[in-house]
């Protein structure tokens, strides 16, 4: 499993899911700024990945993706028997999604899901807000 880490990211919540060409509504709930911490789950088509490896494009595609996303963490593994990745990054604006995801769709035949994620500080902050709002 390969890993890439970056420190000092901000957190917020976003609900974005894209699998193939299916897109659900998004909800922008900034916690400390305009950035949203998002988990990208990418499952790469095996044949497209094999072609990319044979043509020497896989490292270029992944390198460009890492440069664009500037992830907090990136893990590469298998998903449903295919090459895959779990990448945590800050999404500045929902309109950035095509710029970030399309190269993986086009080059790797990827199926992608984008999910809101929180670290433990975010969860504690959210629970505190809920307790104040609910009087719990």
C-alpha cells in the first residue's frame, strides 16, 4: 500500500457522491472556511489500468492527480478486485469536481465516490454544536 500525507488541512462537511455518471445533490456546510475535507474512493478499470501501465501513463496520471488534489493522505489498494485508491483532500468548491475527477474517468475508466469526512476534532465540534442547539 502506497501512502502520501500532507499536514495542516482545514475541515468542513460536504455531501457529494459520484459513481460513474450519477451525481447526487451537494450541501455546502463550511465549518472553518470554504474548504471541505472529502474522501475520494476511486476504483480503476483493470484493462484501462493495464494499458496505462504498458504505455507508461499510470505514474503520470497518478502524479498529476496528486498534484491537483494536494491530498492530506492517499492510499492505494484493491477495491472489488481492481486497482483502487482512497484519497483524503480539501475540496475548495464543488465546481472543482470535474477538473479533479474527469482525468480519472477518461484515463483510468474510474468509478469515483466523493464522501464528506471528519477528523476527531470535527466530530467533537459537531457534537458540541448539537448539544448547544438541542439543550442536551
